C-alpha cells in the first residue's frame, strides 16, 4: 500500500458543517494538512478531530479574527473560501438591509479578507491554490433571491478578477458553483425545518461530499493545470427555477 502524498497546508473556511466540513475530510484524505476555520468552535473541533485536522476560531466578517487566524499559520498551499450563506427570501421592494449587508460581508468581503491575508503564503507555496465555493446563484438570478444572488455574483466577479490579476504568479484560482445541495443552507435561510425540507421534496439534491469531491479534484490536478470553474447541479435541476420533482 503506497504512502499518502504530503501536499502542504489547506485552509478551509466555514468548516464546522456542510460543504466546509466535507472538504476538511476529503482534503485530509488526499494528503493535505488541513486547518479548519469557523465561528462555531465546538462543532469545528468535532469535525477536525475526525480527520486529524487543526481547528482554529474564525469569523471572516471580522478583520481582527482573520488576522489572528492567519498569524497562527506558517504556510498555506490551498485556501478554500467556503464561508457564506443566504438569508431570507424577500423581494427587492421589501429587502432587509441588514440581511443583505450580512450576506455581502460573508460571501464577498469575507472571501476578500481571507484571500488578501493568505496571499503571501500562497505565493510562497509555489504553486498556491485559491478555491472559491460560490454558487449557481452567482451565474443566474431568480425572484425573491436578489440579496443572495447579488452577493454571489459579487463573489463570482472577484474570482474572475483575481485570476487575471494573479496571472504570471504561482497561484491557481478555481471557482466551484454548486446548485442544490442538502446541508444547513435552507434551514439557515428559512429558519424553519419544515420549510427547509420542502426545498428538496421530490428530488435528489447533491450532498456536501459531492461538492467537496470537486474541490479536492481541482486542487490535486498537475501544477501547470488550472481548473477555472466547475458548475455542478443535481440531475433533477436544470436552473434555479427549473427542478424536476417526483410525486
């Protein structure tokens, strides 16, 4: 049995549950020394302990928290900007300013803070790799999703810009855009377990593991290969507003 390859340090934000937690496990299995960051430290420790990963408190909306997190790292080969999420389903005419602000702070500015803080270590890794877990909501819009789609379009634009700005430097940039994934996402957005369950009724959504598998695949390609973008949806989903549901 061959030894597991040693691939350097991989940082995963939003690692206490869902896609982030799945990334911690699969990246560790792939040979990375994983550092998970999240606000819910107790849950984060459970996730990281199962994979032999390191757990560090992190709030990507707080620059001081980002700085404290990064100060504890000596190296970083991969950054998975996964922290994000959606709040509410109000139309634009009755938008909740605070919800929109929180979504932008997490999905866009949080990604920027982490990337900016870790970029020197990523360049030094030669090559480093930034993976931004965005969403198909960054590629299309739908009624009552203006705040979330605006934030994810922002994350998509930042990712494309970053890839151009880093051209010629040893850092790869990948965007992963999942469609419907059954995690805590809908529960957090809707605040109601029954309503969250109805989001996936009659169809088969993707799992967090499915998305983490795409992230792990992207970061384990040969160093001269950059996977620009992975768009992935369940077979039962054609767009944000077209979902096949069985009776």
